[in-house]
C-alpha cells in the first residue's frame, strides 16, 4: 500500500511548508495555510506525454547569437476586441488565463470564440455545464459550427485521451478549478490540483504548439483563485470586468508576454451574446435632451486607444458636520487633492460642500489627463452653470493650479475631432508640438486653472 503524504500550502501564494504555521512567510498573510493530501508515488505516465517529446535528446545551452528566431503566425480571430487585447491575435502554443466574477460572461465569450473561429478545430472542455446546457446557450445566441467540439469532463487523463484522438487547433478549459488529476490525492480546486493540472496543460501547449485558454474563478477580493504560481505559469492573464446590472463589459490585460498590458476591449452584453463595441466614445458619452450642470468631457487613453469619457459631478450643501467625498471610477485621494487645489488656488469654498464624482459607463480611470475635466465638472455643478457640450478637456492639474502637459495629445485631439467636438482645452506646453492647421477642431491652450474657469464660468 502506497504511503500517503501530506503537505501544507498557502492558499494565497501557493508556498509549500513542512508543517502548519499561522503566518505565511512569503506573502505575510495570516490563516491561509491549509493541509492537503499529496502523493509522491506515480503508477503510470504523467498526464500528458508524446512519443516525439520522449525521443528528443536533452537540450543543451547555446549562445544567444546562434539561436534562430522565426515569426510565429498568430491566429487572427473574428473578435477584433480580443485580437487587440492579446496584442494582434492568439500566439500558437500560448497559455491564456481569463478570470472574472461569476455571471460576468466568461463562458459566453469563450463559446463565441469557439464557434466563430472558422477553419480551426476547437475543443471546448466544460467541467461546470453539461452538453445540453451548452447547446441551449448556443441556440439562444443563434450560433452553430461544425468545427467546435464539446467535451464535458474533469479528469485530465480522459481529457488528454480525447485531445490525442481529436488533435484540435485550440483548446478551451472551463474552468481550471474543476479539473483534477488522478496522480494527486487532493480534491478538485485545491492548490496542488490546480498547479499540477495547469502544469500538464502548459506542457501540452508548448510541445504541440496548440494555444490553450483557461477560465479561472476569482476570489472576493477580485484576484484569480488558486495559487499565485498559476499566474506566473501562463503567458497571458486577462481580466473580464463589469457590473452584472449594466450592459457593458471590459476585457483588460494584466500580463502579456506577447504584447502590451495597457490594452482593453469593450463589449456589450445582449440577449444574443456579447457584441463588440468598436467606438466606445459613443457609449461613454450619454445623450441628453437639455444642458445639465456638472458634466464635462475628458479625453483619456487606454493602451493605444483614445476614449472620450463623461465626468459627472454633484456638489451640494453638507447637512452634517463632515462633508462627504465620494467617487466612482476615479481615485478618491486624487479627488481630494483637486478639491484642495480648487479651494486654495481658485477660491471656491468646498469645505462645507458634499462632492460626488462619477465616471459614466462604469470605467475606472487612472489617467491624470482628465484632471481638468474633473475640476470643470465640479465648478459647473457648484455654480449651476452648464458646460457647452461641444467642449473637451485633456490636461493634468498641478498643486500650484498650473495646467500640465499630457502625453500623446495628438491622439486625444484626433478622437475629439472625430466625435464632432468644436473645441479642446489643452496645456500651453502641449501646444508647441501641435499644429492647428492639421485639425478642424479649435485647440485652446492655457497655463493656469483659473484662466480656464474664467473663460467657462
């Protein structure tokens, strides 16, 4: 009888210990170390093996200059938003992890990819839904495909048996927390099971040059569930965000070995599935019948994409001793800083006012280029003076009340001109690198915040 061995793992970072302790010495978290049953003995072959890989000689070190590189042909999917986030398409042999809250649309996004990817044999492995449930979802979204194969299985040995016979061009696992291997005596979803199943899939992806998508659960803090080593093993980590009560979803890149980590894709959840939003500025700027105070349009950047977002503010008299400061989609500390600048440099008495700030569309913006739009929005709400809806702002505000330059201002001006705005307010120090003759939109430049407020208010 094989002796069963146990080990202790940190549920947060995956560090292994010989005995239990209250605090993890790697991530410094308390009460995250649990005991799991593992087996060092193995009666058979590992979860994935190929005769070709077994017959290959051991690799030897080579000088970097002697190594020849080849350009891998990426798989271009019909989903342009996914192509942008991945850096131009799916890299063969890559391991991609996509995480998000329950019900946000991860399975829908992957099923759409599996069905719409024509000319490629796709295997969709589900450990959470039955074949009939997946078929019902496909019928609801009015999708069908002869090259998409569905497998409902959780044992990795059975999955690799089907993969060997089918030889797919793309594999989707829904989800990695439901898989288990028979060579580890632990429950599915445990740290050791997730780590070993991901290792087997990584070996398969690299040896066969087949891309693999892994759908992962997230914790209540928003991080990928399971050991942190899972994110280190994969090539790309995607985060699918959004409010389930709203229609729009955002696909962000938090790690990408083959492209930028600053890109994002925007989708709209409909009854027929997810729709790509090619022009997000149209949905982020609300349509209104009359001029309203407290609304200003700011030009921001997400990766290589320019976005025009609507900044909404509400300033009202505080009924209690301490005024409230609340922001949605914007850094609360930066809001307090801008309020202090308005009070000190602009003379506005905001110390007795409640200030509420909202970025329309559910976006979270960290670009300092919308500082000017935030300040204009707050002053507009305080004085009940609407800002003309054909104005746009792209500048950072300093502690001295100065208007600071922002990067890639040409992209912001081009986006504002494309959306039909008549004027854009930028920093005086950006104006030197911008030629008015190239644009139909009027470019106005300022050096002080009070100059902008005098012109508008």
